[in-house]
């Protein structure tokens, strides 16, 4: 997820009046704290996605070196 996608997603959530509930607190994505939390969650999601991609490439490299990777 790039910054444009997360911004667009944030806009769509705001338009639908979505709120984030964490630990009993409700955060509105239109206020500063809510925007911060939504952005932090988007960054964590992007980080996780990058880790999955990196691990997949590493696994494919190892499989290819062992002759177990077929296809491209």
C-alpha cells in the first residue's frame, strides 16, 4: 500500500463516517489523533506487506538454488 492508496482509503473511511475503536477509545480520522493512528496503522500494514514480499523472494531464491523452483 503506497501513501496515495492509504490517503484515498482514509478519505473513503472519513466519507463513510468510520471511527476507530482502540482500548475503549473511539478515534475520528478527521481529528489529529485519529489521523495519526490511521497513518500509523497504514504504515504497519505496508511494513508487513513488504516483509512478506521480501521473505517470498528469499524463499524463491533458496528454492531456485536447490533446483526446486519451477516456472519463471
